[in-house]
C-alpha cells in the first residue's frame, strides 16, 4: 500500500515502535474484558475483588497511555510527511515556467494540494482505528477460542461471511456515491453559469429557459442518485445490525446444541462476542479509508512526477544555454543595481507548435527602454504585445537574441535575478490581499496612494494587507498598481491597465500618475490603445504580427 511505503521511506520514527504501542492498547482493552468476566464470576458469589479493580485500573491507564502515544506519534508523522509533500509541490511550482505549469494543469495541482491532501489527512484516524481494532479482534478472538473453540469458529465464519458481503455491497455504494458526486458537480457547474453569467441570462430568454431546464434536470438526477445512496446506506446499516443480532442468537441457541460444557462459559463467550461487534464494525468501516488514501496519494504522486518530468525537460532546455560565470553574474548585479536602460536586441520567441500548425512567434524585436521615460507599446489584438511583455519581463526565456541591462547581457540562468527588478500589473494579474514580500510598509504612503487612486473611502491598510479586494475591476487594478508601486522597483510594466478605468480616472492616470512616476526616475512600459494620450509617452512602439513595425519618439523626448 502506498501509504505504508510512504511511511517506510520518509518516516522519522520506528514503525515497529508505533505498531507495538497500538498492540499494547489492544491488549490492555482485552485485559479489561477478561477482568470484567472474572469479576462477574466473583460477583455471582457476592464477592468484590479489589485486586481485579486494581488490575482494571492499570489496564485502563495502559490503554489510555498507549492509545494517546501511538495516535499522537503516527498522526504527527503522517502530517509531517504530507507537509513535506506540499513543500515539494510548492517548490516545483515555484521553479516551473508558464508552459510547464500549463502542461500539468493548475487545476490538477490545486486538487492535489487541497482535496487529495485532505482525503489522506481525514482518512488517517479511521485507518489508525482500523489497524488497532484488527489487533483487538485478534486478542479477543484468542480469548474466545480459549473459552470455547466451537464458538470461536462459528463467530469467525459469520464475521468473514458478513464482512465479505458488506465489502461487495460497499463497492456498489461507492460507485453510486461517485455518481451522486458527479451529478452534484454538474449541478454546481450550472449554478456557476447562472450566477456568473447572470447578465447574459437576463439578456436572452431562450438561454435562460435552456439553462434553467438543464439545472432542473441536473437537480432531479442529483436528487435521485442521492436518494439511492441514502437508501443503500440504510439497508446496509440494517444488514450489519441484523448480522450482529444473528451472531448473538448463534451464541445462545446454536453453540449449546453442539457443546456439552458451554453453559459454564456461556456468559463469558457472549460477552466476548458482544465485545467483538464494535471492532469488527470499525475494521469494515476503515477499509474504504485505506482505498481512498491510496488513491489520493497516487494522484499526489502522479502530479509530483509530472511536475518533476516537466521540470527536467525545462532544465535540459535551459542547460543548452550553459551556466553563467560568477564574473558575468557579478557584472549583471552591478548593472541591475542602477538600471539606466533595458534593450532588446534581435529577441525572438516562439510557442511550441506542430508540423501542420507552427506556434505563434514574435521577433526579431529591437527596442530600448530608458530610465525616467515612458514607453507605450501599441497594436491590435493578437499582434503579440503580451508575448513581447512576457519575454521582456523574463517570464518566458528568449529563444534568440539578447536582453541587455546597461549593455550587460542577461543570461537565461539569471532571469530570476532580472525579474526581481520589475513591478508589473499584467492583463491576467492576480490581486493579493496581503502585501507579500513588502516589508516596513509606511502607512502614510499607502494612505497617499489610496487617495491618489481615489479609493481611500473603500480600502485601507489592515495589518500589512488591504482591508478588502471586493471592488470593481477598475478599482482592483488601481489597488494592484498601489501594490506594484509599494515594491519600489526600478521598472514598472502595465499591460492594458487603463482599459477598465472610467473616463475620469483614465485621464488622471495618463495626465498625473504616469508623469509623476517619470519624475521618480522609473522605466515605465505601458501596453495601451489610448491614442488620445499618446503624447504622454516618450517613445511609442507599434506591434504587428509579432514585430515592432514602428518605433518613434514623441515631442516629450
């Protein structure tokens, strides 16, 4: 089993010690049963033994100690291993290029980090209880066999038959449960369409009726499948209860027929059989948790291996460019310490394609971005602006040409060092509520920026985080720009930032905010279509079919 293999390979504890503690807890529980039976015999004669009371107290103390020790030990170790798996996935995601992460799938990674991890963590208590109950069943069965061999054989046969039937029926219940989950997921997907596409639904009555009809159908299917699952669980519970009652009936009606001295131990064997009912039920209930955790761990391992393979391919591709010398990196650090200009020289990039359909390519790109200047990049949809920005910022490594900082080339293995000097608000930006990586934030500066962005009445700084991000799209972009400015980076890149702003604030952005940033000596690069404010820029580059077809300076230069 994968969980056992994982425990063996990554554990920091001795598993034999943990199993020994679980066994000790089960033995202590069995001792309680034996002592109760012995004390009951004395109670029939009107005698109460303090010795048995002391033995029971010791057994209970031993059970509590061993149970707590083993549970804490194994739970902490499994959670530690899951923590290490999470860190491994975090690290692989951190190192992944955009194409690498896209190949594996963000949804698959997120599922592995959340749902599958939770499945393993939630299944652990049931699994530990199941293992302990198996040991307890063995101990109690040995005691039952010592009391009456025939009763032990009969109980064992009945337990095996009932457990086999139960597991077979559980497979059908699990299949029905998966169907119910699928139906619910379809229902939730339709509900998402209804809520997120509310305006589109209101604008088209045929779309509305079709969507609501689909939702009704999915709701009916979810109702029916959930009803089937609940009915099956009710029948299964009744079957298990019936089986337990049958075991009790066998102890008092069938076993005496085939044994002559059973009446001497009838009470003890019946008590032992009753005592086994709980452990047997717990073991049967824990079996699905073993399967669930194994499937979940396999999915986690699959994602981990996919990321590892993709990263190996990525590193192999990067290795073709060689490793930079310490002198080269030191020279680059010096240039990045005081960036005067960034230049693209014959830079090329192409997305992967096929023989029949080659990937979209940009280049050769030649451009210069200077300190204290504003550069606009313009062009139609699909011209390649965002791809050029991705290459310029180092998110995608150039396939040819050079990126230069103060005439110092940026090698592929130093792209992270280069990226660390950019603050960006890209077209597919994510707005973080917490200001990660920004230390010693000046509240007064944040307050000034909020006023400048005209959202000080909606947002405030709250313990190194924005008080809210539930704003309109344009206001969220203003908040993202504030976060970018707080990073105090020498290069600011904005991709279609003004597209979601109202006319008033669009003019504020071009006529006040950008000029003030120019005065701060930043390199400012904006992708924009707002030709009304082209005279704000010092340089304008126009993109067509992945190339700069026009690069001109404005009167600002």
